[in-house]
C-alpha cells in the first residue's frame, strides 16, 4: 500500500509479545513509517531481535527498550508468550507493570508521542494515554466478528446457568447473524475470569479500555467483514474504525517472505522444488500456527487420514519441547515419513507459509483458523479445512462457514478426527469443482483490490495516517 506522506507526528507503537499479534502490528508500523510518521516502538530486551527486519527497512524508527517487569508467575528471562506455553493472562498482567516506566519516559521526553497504537491485549495503555492527555488506538490482530464477540463478552459478562456444562450455549443476539457458541468455544481468557480476582479484573479493565479508546485499527478488509465492521462502529459510537488489511510483510513479493519466523528443517529452495513438481491445486498444506501442538493421538489420526487419502501434502509440525514430549504431544508417528515419501513433505519448525500457500500447486489449507492464517489463505485463494482450537478461532471458523470458503474437519484442542472422514474431506478439498474454491478465489481478488490502487484498505490507511498526522500534543 502507498498513501500520501504524513507530517512527522510522533507515534508510540506497543506490540504484544506473541508471534500472531506482533507480526501484523510490525507490518502496520512499516506502512506508517514509510508514510512520514515518526515512530518509536516499545519492546523488552529479549524481543528486540524480532524488530530487525522492520528496522533494516526503516532505519528512522526509534526503539524504546524497557526491562520486562518482574512477575511471580513468570520465570526470570522469559519475555514472550511462546516461552509461557500460551499463558496470555499472566503475560497481560505482567506487562501492566510497564505503566509507570512508560509514564516517566513520556514526561521526560523532549518531543513525546501524540498517540499510542497498542495491541488489544494492552488495554491498560488507554488509561495511560488518558493520564497523559493523548490518544490511544487499539490494534486488533483478530477480525471484526471475533472482536465483536470479545467485546460483548467483557462488557456483558455472560455466565452459565449450569457451571458444569461446557456445552451450554451463549447467545449474542446483538451481533449480526445472531451469533451463538457453546461455552467451551468461548475465549479461554474470558472463561478463566473470576469476579473479584485481581488478575481477572485487570484483564477486564483492559478490554473495557479498548472499547473506550479513541480509535480501532483492524487487520481485515471491508469486503470480507462489512456487516461486523458496521456493528463495531455502532457499538463504539464513532467511525474511527480503520480496516487496513490484509497487512503485507515489508519484504513481501508475489510469493511472500522466505524468512520470517525462525529456523526450519527443510530449506526454502527444497520446498519450492518439491511443490514445482506437483500438479496445480492438488497439494494440501497443513499448519496449526505458532502455539498449537497436537496430541500424539491427533497426530496419528491425521497421519492415517493422509495415508488413506492418497493426496499430496506439506505438513508443518511445530517442534515439540521437553514439556510436549512429557505430555505425549507433537510426535510424528514412527515410519510415517517413509511411507509417504514422494507424496508428502514434513517440515519441522518454521515454514514459509505465505510462500507455500501462494504456490500454484497448493489447493487447500488445513488450519486452526488463527486470523493471520485465515487472511493468508484467503489472499492465496485456497480452500480451507477448518479445525478451530480456541481463542478467536471459533468465530473465525464461523465467518469462513458464512463466506462458504471452508469445510469443517474437526473442532477443539482435544478432539480426535476420524481418519476415514478426514481422508474423504482431504480428497474433496483438492477437487476441481468445489464451490468453496470458486468463492475463495472471488475473495482473493477482493483482498488484492482492497490493498491496491484506491482500494478500501488503502483509503482506510490513508485516513488513519491523516488522523494521526493531525494530532498535536496537549498544552
């Protein structure tokens, strides 16, 4: 995207240290920087290296490195969610300890920022901004439907009639299409809420701070979620809701970045040569994101599904830690890779997902429905096989169902798919005449139009930059 240059207004960007949250906000930061805004980005010391691609492309961006606050539940030296096995609430509360150091930095800075753009898990920065008399803008790495559900949960605090019933349905009649979800499909962060518990109340106060913030930036695009974007604007009571997605990495080309998330067991050139030898739209790509590790039972049934289907596939497997091994998670079944040699490619560690999805050989994507993966699948124009696990993934899967671009495979972190059913769906997903393929190709075109020329996301980014550039420091 390219928009008109801004006037150099100083903005503080504060990402939440989880890969799925951090990467899109860094991509947004790149767009803000190249359009003339003065950027300071806040990180803790162990996360500073994650900024290297952004800082290499934008040497004018300044960094603010603050020590990670001490917290009784976080061992010394741990500064991101990946090392915390996904304990989001603990990390959210710990980062709240940066309030006072940030306040001191602002008050001593000769030309402090006029606004804070921070992740939705950092809602306490709204209260910091209010104390400073400046604007705070929420960055949502989740889509508009998921965010509508999240906001409704924290504002309304729905409870179960039967506290032991994980399947009790919670309704959201005010959200378009009258959303309904069983309790177990709601955000684990919300389900862990205990009234009166300090950490729970801090988390809720943060989400209410999001609702009260001056503006909202969403990594989505109008044509994808129009009705839910309108709902959010009505709920927030203002029109400062900017959709700027799908956000693209600063080093992207038509194929996508080749280095983004860490080391891989298979070199990129080997992945490409393997895909080059396959027919168009006949390969299934499998990845469950940066946090999810399947149980060994799930791994075995998934492998059996591939055995029975005969389809070609690329399977990105998160490298199991010692803890995963002890919990019997993450193990590729013995002998599986030998059995599927030539038909399947197993990648351990990081996989160049955008590059793989956009290859002509890939026809479908078995995904946990994390929002970044959803957007990448839509841009690539591949059929999605949905296996939502938690967080915002169930509303994301609902959206995919409504858009008719996905086929459900399984749902939940403990569910084990039936290999025979899985095999049938895998075969169907790479067939030529699927209605889902036609529909996702249409959305892919809409996504490209939104981020090119005078598309809707370009216009929203232009509006965001203009609004930020017009801000001035309080007297």
